[in-house]
C-alpha cells in the first residue's frame, strides 16, 4: 500500500545561521538578518569572512562576531532544498547597528524617458537604497559609494555560494568596473585572456599574480612570479581586481594545468 508523503515544511526565522561547505574541505557561514520589502520582501543575509576546516566545531556566538564579507538578498528555502546550505543555529545578534549603513544598488541598461524606453550606459543609471528604505535613482554612482555598495538583485543560491568560496562572482556585468571583484586571499583564480590576440593563461592567488603561460616566439612559455619580476614584466603589477573579467575568461585549475604541463 503506497504512502502519500508531503514535502517537509521549511521554517526560517531572523537570526538563523547557515553553513556552506566548499570543495576544498572547508566551510563558511552566513546569517539571515532581515526581510527587505524594497526588494520583493526577500531575505537579507550577512556572509562572514572566515572559513574553517570541515570537521571543526564552531560556536554560534563566535561565528556571528566574525567580520562581514558581504550582504546579499537571496531565497533561503531554495538553497535549503538544493542542499546548498543547512541551518546550524540561531543568534539574536544580527548586527543591528550595521544594518542602517548597508547600501544596495543595481543598474539597468534601459530607462523610460518621455514614455519611451531608451538604451543607456548602466554605469550612468544606478538605483540605490537601504534595507526597507526608498529607492533613489542617482544616475552615476558617487565615488564614496564605490567600495561599499552591495549588488541589490535577489541572487540564486549558486551565486551566493560561489562568492562565498571565491570572494567574487564570475558572471559578466559592466558594474564590476565599479564594484571590483575582491578574491579571497588564499583563493586561486585561473584566467584565459586573449585580449591582445594571443592566448595567455594566468594564475592569481588572491589579488596577486602567481604564474602564467605566455606565447613567446611561437612557443608556450612558463613564467613564474619570480621570473616575471626579474624580467620587469608589467603583469607582476597587475592585480586580479584591476580587470573586469568576462565570464569566458574564467577557466578551471585542470584546464590551466594542462597548458602549464605542456609549456616549456
């Protein structure tokens, strides 16, 4: 005789702390801190900076005292359903004193003018707001906002976990010319850059150049950081965050290593 099972009801409440596990056997945490009526009444989370060994036991009190890496809107229920994160506890400490300083923003490449839709540069079409505050169309984002504005879109769970793991997202957006991608210090990013007509493969650790494969005199040549410094190569002063990389620039460690292993 068959049974009629219903999906388990998912209950979340302000203060809940969630854990995300990463492929390198570490884990990180975030906390559900508010609902933002200005953005579809979506859940607002604060993501904490530290990562921990996967088998470590962290207290909720210590987790929520950590430095905040970023704030974001997301849908908690879907992340739970897809096992992107799981609840580990709750704390009444939700960083209330910091919430009024959190600024969200987004841009569009179109706007309505004289009842017509026109195409515009998204960097001249910013809208910003505080949690549950009024929307403000401000045009060009003022310089003081550049380092603090948070992307205000409701982000799917995979973009939340990706940014937690890397420190940045790999999607293509013009706004990354303003909202610089800031990799975690220990995270290695692998880039394939063909902007000069020749494929260059670069490995950054955190924000800094570590090694690369360059086409030199028709041959793929390995260049370490030390060699690049000795040869006065400009790439040694180029930070990862200096460039608005496109989605297609990002490659896997395996793809980079295949090229590295065959280079001279």
